[in-house]
């Protein structure tokens, strides 16, 4: 039970109690003793004496009295206390390493809540309620402080947690250059001392006060907040005239105290900007100390009076007042990085009429800007950010290497990896924010491609009240970065060739390939999605690419086959429902009949960096939606053409007259689908593509390439009737009626014909004709309404074509109802 213990339990408890008393910890000896019993590693400590001493010294930093604890430790060590090293290590785990060892607290039954129906509040409960409120306030303060500490810990460098640094301001308050925190009483009296002697004493006191050292007749008062103005008490025995002069000079000491508190409040993780500002203030304080030393020399010669002292310190009082105002605003708002530079810049501009004060503020601003502008210089000339304290206006959200990220990283890279933190942007760089962001992004993409970047501009960015001084450098760096990346994409990575390849496959410009592919995959894609073998589709795709004109495309090997788990209508409705009331409805796939390969099929493309910045997963998804729409319309056209071939066979038999209405309806459907395809391919996609190519010849940077390409995709999606839910649903219904009609005709042709079946067949054809007409009229009504609302001429074109198709179909039905059926096919054009 006691494992490796060799001392009695009572002696062990005595040793633990002595150490706990010296440590000043809230732990109880019995609870520690229980932890020792339950610790399987206790008694197996193989640390050297030097290592145990280090653990003891670290424990001493947590003790209320470090000297007393170390003394007790040495005493026990000299007594050769057994298992002392194990006890010290265990104490260190319990006190210093809270993450590894937490002593369980006893469970207490919850007390009844005051104010509920079962417990009426009485006067006796008021003290308890007061205590609860005070406790809740304390707890809320602790939570606020905890959140603040967590925020500070995130700003600390990663190596800081491994250091065990003492709090020198707390442990060694005499090291501070400010007044002591505790008040000092006036310990002497000037009663009965002549005025001339009082003046000399007060001069001596003031020179000490100006240094932050309390005097005997002038003493400081404690401050409630770090940046409150400090007040002073003057001995009542001082002459009123002298006291008035002294009170006029005391604001200098008060402002100096504020400045010193600001300097000492800044620590190692306050940021490079605050470090640079503190260093600049120290330079000014060095001159201040020199002035005080000169005044002391003057005082030692006996030639310094209070009037002279007031005259000498008057300019310095104004300087110190400016410094105190600056550091107070920064300190109270807890500003860092670019926000500090904004305060300094605004202060410099407001001091335009005060040459001396503006010179000081300009000096501080220029010095504080140096580390920030160094980061800016690296960003706009190298594309890298070295910002250990998170002060720069641009935040890098990169977590891992680019090579380890998925394909869809490219869009997130451009949109999310680098983002502007508006609270870190200095006011004097506000108008250049967008240019600065894009310049570094361009250079970073170039470096990601393995290209070396050499700094072309040797001018150093320096702060100036005239923004032209650094504005020209930023503009020059931006011009170089945008030109370099654009040439890299267009020339070395053949962006235009990539876009043409996308157009051939996704926009179905490679006609022979599409025909061969649909012929080869017709049987496979007609199956249910669960019955399709993707590898077979991949093989057929590769075969068609090699046998068609697409074999000359250098990027045909990047094509892939994708079977999506939803149809086009569900995909578009899900996208269009984002941030609407219907979004929840489309979060999961609805229960629907199994889809066929035709309804789920789409092409995919593997695009490599950096072309994937333009052809990212969002752009490919847009191309896929257009392709699925065109592909399904092409599929419907092929089904109707098969019905046309069936018509040619039926005409040879005497029963051909029964199919007259069906032939006419088939021709209406075929003409309608062909008009839809012609509109989308010839009147929408082709003009938009030509406009895209022309605009890409005039772009100056990659952002313009992305903007033109996105405009092209949005235009195609909208004009192809994909972004209007009502219109897309109506067109889908129209195509569905055509598909069902084709299935009906093929099934009807397989059976025998009787008089009753002929009547049933005619009624079914009539029903399909009514359904098709209703679907077509619905499409026309939605198109006309949207064309009027949005004033779009392209939709009016398709409306005119489909209206003509309706009129032409009526004439065709009338013609086919005559006895000239056998000549119908010869006189009726195919489109």
C-alpha cells in the first residue's frame, strides 16, 4: 500500500505539513497524503539533486514567502528527510502544473434558490442575498480577467510558456522609475524656517519629484487607475506664494509619472510598435534627465530660484503634457500595432500650429512606424509576412503547406487565406489597403510556384505627413507584382488554353466528342446510379477522347467523370436557397426515387496550381451546372430523334395513320428542345465567350481576370435559365414530359394494335399533347414576365422562338390530320 515508503505515516504527514506552511498553499496535508497513496509513480523519482533543487526554486516562486520556503527546504534536506525529492516533485505537480493534476473538490448539495415559489424572502435572507450578489460580482470580474488573460496569452510567443519569469515589478518595486505605489507621509515640518531657506528646500524637493522620487515636504498620492493623473500633497507650513509656484510645476511630475507607468506597463508581448514607441520615448526622457541634471548643477551653485526653475521647465512641461496625452489614449484603449500608429498620426496632424509639439509627435510616429513599415516592405516586395505579435493589417490564415491541402483550397486561398484586419490599418495607409493586400498576394502566388522574387525597389518606406512619399513606392511594387503574376499565368501556365479546353468539354463546343461519348455511354448512363460502374465510364471517356478531335487537346488527360448524388434542379435550388427561409429544407437530400446516370452525370477536371486560382472549385461547379443542363437537353433531343427513326419504320404499315398525332407532337417537342439548345449555345454562351476573350486581352492584374471570368459564369447561368427557380422548374418539367412521351411511344410500338387500344393510344397522345402545351405555355409566361421585369433581350429571343414553335405546331397538327400522312415527314423540316 505504501509502495516504496520507508518512514512512518505520522512522520510523512509532519514533513508535508511543514512544507505546506512554508509554501503558504491552501492544500491540506491529508488530501496531499491521499494523492501520494493513489499515485503509482510515487517513490520512483530518479532525479538528481540539482534537478530537485530546480523544482524547489520554481515552487518558491509560487510561495507567499520564497525565502522562508527555501529555508525550510534546506532544513529538511540537511536533516536527510527521506523521500523529500518525491514530495517536492509531487508538490510541483499539484501547485504549478494544474493541467496534469487537479485535486477533486467535494460535491456539495445545491442550496435552494432564493426568490422561488418555495422560499419566500425575509429580512433574515437579505444578508445572504447580499453575499451572493457580491460573490457573483467577484466571479464576473474573475471571468473578465480570465478572458483578458486568455487574450493576452494568445499574443504571447510560443516560447514564452516555457519560461518561468519573475514579476519584478511586484517582487522588486524599488526597480521602478515611478513613484512608489504606497503613499508616503510628510515626515518633516517647515514651521519657523525662513522663506529663503524654504525656497531652497522646495527646489531640492522638486528636482527629486521630477525624477519620480518622493520628497519630505512634497509627497505623492496613489492613483486608482494606471493612467490617472497623480496628485501631490505639499506641507502646510510652506509659504503660500511659494506653494502656488510649486503647484504650477507639479503637473510636470504628474505627466512624467504617467509616461513612466506606460513604459513599465509594456511587456515583451506588447508588440513591436509599442516597443519602438517606448524606445523613442526613452530617447526623449534622456534629454529630460539631462535637463534635470543641469538644473541640479545650477542649484548647487546657488543661482537657481523657484522663478528661474519655473522658467526653465516651462517648455519641458508642454512636451511632457503631449507625451502624457499620447500614452494615456493608447494605454486606456489598450491599442496595439496599426491602431497605435493611427493615434500618433492624428495627434501629429492636430498639432499643426505648435511646431515644437508637432516635431516631437512626428519623431514618435516615425520611430513607432519603423517595425510596421518593415513588415509592409517585406509583404509588398517579397509576399511574406513576419508578424510575430499580430500587429500588421493583413493576417495570414495559413496553417499547413499548400501541397497538403485539397483541390478546393485554391478558392479559399485567394479569398480567405489573407484578409484585412481593419482595426490594424493605420489611418495614413487606409487608401492603399486594397493595393497592399493584392500586391503581397500576387507575390505569394509567384513564390508558391517556385519562382524567386528579387526586390526591384531599393527605396525605404518611411513615414511622412505627405502620403506621396510612400504611396509611390506601394504603387510601383503593385505594378511589378500584378504584371509578373499575369504574365506567369498567361504565358507559362497557358491560362487561355485551359479556358478553351473547359469550353470544349463543359460548354459542349467539341461536337464530335460529345456525340461519340453519348453514343458510347448511352447504355451505362441509362442505369440507376447504384448500378453504374464509374471505372467503366472513365474507360469510355478516355476512349472517346483519343478517337475524337479532342485528342489534340493538351489538357484532355485532366478530364474526369463525376456522378453527383442529386439532380440539377435540387443542386440549383439548394444554392439559391442559401440565406433564405428555405435553406433548412435543402440541407439534406430529399427522399426521392433513385436517379439515373443521365440525371447525375457531369464532367470533372483536375486543375493544378496556380491556374486553380481562376478555375477553382466554385468556377468548376458553375461549369458543371451549365454542362448538366446542356447535356440533359441533348439527351432529350436524342430520345426524340429515336422516336423519329421509329416513325420512319411505322410509315410502312397500314397502322401508320394511328400515329399521326404522335408524329406531330414529337415534331413539336423536337423543335422546342432544339430551339432551347440553339438559344443557350449560340445566343448566350458564344457571345459571352467572345466578350470574355476580348476583355481578358485588356486586363492588368489577376483580380480583373477573376472578375471577368466570374461575370462570364454569372451571365451564362442567368441567361441559361438556371438562376430563376420558377423558370428552371418549368424547363425541367417540359423536358420531363418529352422523356415520358418517348418512353410511351416505344412501349406502345411493342404491342399489338386493336380498336380499343387504338382509342386508348390516341387519348394518351392527346393527354401528352395537353401536358406539353401547358408546360410550354408556363415556360413562355415566366420568360415574358422576367423579360419585362429585368429588361433582358436574350430571354425575349427564346420567347419569340418558342411562340413561333407553338404556332407552327398547330399548323402541323392540322396538316397531319389529312390523308397525306405518308408525305408528312418529307415536307416537315427537322428543326
